[in-house]
């Protein structure tokens, strides 16, 4: 017999407000997330803000689970390709 676990999530497009930026940066700078990133160094808020405002072909969505922010997913449109990347912080 197959078992399925259903987890209800919602995605909310980020804005440039500091609450969204702080949340994404907090996850990005987690040790385990950095371990699997191209750049494993801690990123400053100044560089994070530059990166977030630099590319208009990037969309970032906050993942909510039971009304709690648990991660984010990023969508980027690049030359002839689309890519998705996501990080879950805690559930």
C-alpha cells in the first residue's frame, strides 16, 4: 500500500521590504545552506540588497507552511533556460 503525505504550503512573491530580505538572507547564511552553495561565504546585508535589486529576471517566493515562513524558492530566466532553486529552513 502506498502512503502519501500531504503538506499544504503557500507561495508569496517577495517584495523589497526588509522583512523579506532579512528572512532570505538568514536562510542563505545558514551553515548547511552555504555548504551546498557556489559561494560558501557569509553574505553581508549590503551585498544581499545589491543582488536582490540587480536582476529583474529573478523572482523569489517565500514558502509558508501553517502560516509560518519556512523557506524560499527562486526562479530565474536566463538565456534559453529556466532554473529553479529553493531552500527550506525549518518545518
